[in-house]
C-alpha cells in the first residue's frame, strides 16, 4: 500500500520511517537539500534511530519535492507541515497544513488525510466543513526532539480523532491507529478513538501541562537559589510522593523548542473568552525565569560570558526558541560581552562564535550551560548551570 507523508521535519520523517517498515512510503518536502539527504540515507535531523532506520535496506522510503509524485495513488496521506505562531495573541498559522490538504486531495481525492501537525482546537472539523472532505482525521504526536522515532516505536498512546460520527469514519480511524501501531515495538500501547476537537485539545493541554511542570520546578529552583537552599534535595524529596514522581523535574533556563512555547501561546489565545489565570501564567513564568537567570549571571560580574551550546538539550540540533537565546540577549543589553560555542554552526548571526573549545574555555570568565555534558566536567569551576540531575 502506498502512503504519503507531507513534511520531512522530525514528526514527518519519524512517522514516515515507522510506516515504511511495512508499506511503500513517499515523503514530500519542498526543501531539495532534505530530499537529497533522505534519498542518500542521511538524516537531516539529529536522531540516532532515524539514522539507523534510514540505513536499513528493508525500509521502503523515498523522498520527493513533487506533490503529484508523492500523493498520486496514496491511500493515506499524513500531514506534518509546520504551524508556527503568527505573532503575539494571533494563534497558529495553519496555511501550510491547508495547502497540503488541498494538494493531497487534488492528486488523490479518495485518500484519507491524517493531520499530525499541531492545530487549533476545532481546526479539523472546520477544514472538513470548509472543503467538504469528510475523511480528514487528526492524530496528535507526542515526540521528543532527538528521540522522535524512538517515541514512534515506543508510543505512550495512539490517538485518532475524527469530526463526522459515522460507522465508516470510526472504522477508518481504527485502521489509522492500526497502521501507527503496526510498526511500533510496543504493541500494547493504549489506543483512543475520539472526536477531532477533543484530540486537538489533548495535544495542546498535554504540552501546557508539561510546560507548567517545567515552570514549577524552575520557580522552585529560583526560590532555592535566592534562599541558599539545595534544590536537588527538595525536588528529590517531593518526587518520592508517587503522585508527583521523580520524572520531568530537572530545572533549566526555561522551556523552549518546537512545541511548548508555541503550543502554550496558542492555548492562551484559545482561552480569550474563558476565565483563566493558569494558562497565561505558564507563558509569563517562562519569561520571568529567563530574566532571573540573566540577573544571576550578571551578579557574578563577568566581563565575558561563554554560552555553551545554543541547542535546547543534549542530543538535539534544535535552536528554536531556545531559552538560552533570551539569556544571551539579556546579557548583551547589560553590556556584557558574549561568545558562543556551538559546533553545529559555522558562522554567528549577530553574535561572536568561538568553535575552538579550548579558546572558548580560556576566554570565558563564566560559562553558561543549560545542560552539562562530559566535555564541561573538567571546567565546572567556571560553569553556571541549573542542570541538577544531568538529564533533559
């Protein structure tokens, strides 16, 4: 069976590889460099499982920049196009998803469309009504950067939502769930079939909860720093309560990346007519944390601050809305010289890039690291970090 996937980011590529274990999959992306890399078995993203599966000759996957080539004859078309925020209080830009749906239906009108992109609550139902296409589904992704394919292979849950409540749509939704579970290593993952809007809400509220949890432990850490307390001991003591748990509790400079910042802002927009405090507070708490981190570094009175890596976390190649970027900007506004060590970049964009590690260490009065790696261990006397548990 032919399946098409639109978008070769970490969501689209990992789902394409999952499905290509058992089906012919064509991955469509307009960026020629990504297409060439995938067809040459080179991963365009930092993900060890993706690299491993691309090199497997039994994976039936090829990439193309032709919509007609990708979509024609496909029975299922997965949409993993970007949905970035349009701006403050403006919500998601869904134009790429809408364009992909239009092209998919043009070349394969009988195909079932499965949206993997994160969209506003009510989008799937609205686009179905607008286009007259009833066989559009929403299946949220819950993937970590750097571990996207691993999470596809070991899913916590599989959710498929649809907008038209009929026997035929229910059967198709179950078949989509079966396809996603077919290539997984964990065959007993919970599967939920529900309304499309409810499935969209699961995605946004899940990320809002994760952002809230990060913000909580970051604010605990801020309190501890100012009062001379040991954050690690407090967090460990809390986590032994099974209702809280010893997971997802490592302080940071703030949440960032592809999903949490944009999804919490989108949910804040969706709450415009709903009484609330908490959702907006999550967004504001993240900004407050980054300002606090900046002030703590300034108090060390460095002349030159070295920023160790711009990536969000170890094992990733993502700089998007990385919290350390705002810390850099705050330090620069205070007149502090900033240099950056980031091996993934060849040139700096408005900042001084120093990719000789020893020169970076020597020239930095304070080294700021959101996450500590083994190469920093010999230089911890210079390091400022809130990475208490050495995990992402």
